[in-house]
């Protein structure tokens, strides 16, 4: 536990912690909003929870976490632009935090030299 506190509180920039709080709030809201819908519609909240978990991993300043978050953003962006126009039932990928996740990926790339 002490190592986790050291990593989260001392090595992580404040901007990353603020983005982590944002991700947690959005994930809780998505889970609350989708609690009474069909199982097929749970793809959107699951995607947001996945982004949240990856961002919490990014807060540990690991390069693998950065690659994972950026990779998920690229995959969801490709799906949104390539597959969603052809298959409208994949709209859940289109409604994820598309432009915001791209901005967060840019933030990761700006701080990438500090990752271990």
C-alpha cells in the first residue's frame, strides 16, 4: 500500500490525478445511467469503465499503461469511423468519450518521457 501511495501521490502530475477523478465520475454516472437497460447496451458503460481502469494504471506512470490507453483510443476511433457507418448497431463505440479520450492521449504523449 505504501508503494501505491508513493506512486500515485508523489510521481503523478496533478493533471493526471484530475483526469482520474473525471474518469471515475464519468464511470459512476455511466453505470448509474445504464442500470436498467438491456445487456447489449452495456457496451458503452463497460468501455468507459475500461478507460477508467486504464487511466488509473496510467497514473502509475508505466509505459505499458500509456500504450494500452492510447491503443484503446485508436481502436475505438477506428471502429467509430470505419465500422459504425456500415453497421449502425455498433453505435456504443461512437458514443464513448471520443474527443476527450484523444485529448487525454495527447496529454500522455506530452508526459511520455516521465513514464518508466
